[in-house]
C-alpha cells in the first residue's frame, strides 16, 4: 500500500488511474445499466404475456361452459397454441365426456399428457386416460 505525502499525489494517482481505466469503467457501467434495463423489460414482457394468456384461458373456459359448437372449436384451437393448453384440454375432455364422445376425450387427454411437465398433474391425467380407455374397451357408455 502506497503512502501519499500530499493531496496532489493522491489526485495525480487518481487521474492516472482514470486515464488508464476510464474507458473500461464507462463501458462496464453502460453494459450493466443496459443489462438491467433489458432484464426488467423481459420480466415485464413475460408478465404481460402470462396475464393475457390467463385472461384468454378464462374467456375460453367461460365460453366452453356454454357448450356452443363454435365455442368448442375455439377451445380446441386454444389448446393447440397456449401455455394453458393442458388445463384447456382437460376442460375439453370434460365437455366431451358429457357429450359421450369417448374418442375425443381420449384425444384431449393424450394431448394433455404429452404437454404437461408436472408430475402430479401427469398422474391425474394418466388415471383419467386409463378410465376412459377401460370404458372404451369394455363398451360401457355413460
């Protein structure tokens, strides 16, 4: 550690440090700020997308409860292209069970099975799929 005898030596050393390292420090600060702003923007973008998907899921769910053919088609389309596709597929399976359309129930459950990554939900889907396949094999109708 250097010992400075006067303030002028300290100022000169500080000037020399900034002359040698000033550009690197400025670039580092600018990159840090840009990274922080970009991260915040990305987080906000993700949040907005998830909120929009949630609202869309709620609308599709409400429309599916009405049971109109156009609403069922819209729900099937929603299942294909959304992060809520597993939940939508399960609701469609419920709708098709009420309509006694076992083939479509099996199709929706298999689609939900392929898209889920959560173990608890996957076991529930597997159980429902097994029941449907058993019902289909034995020829039992609801």
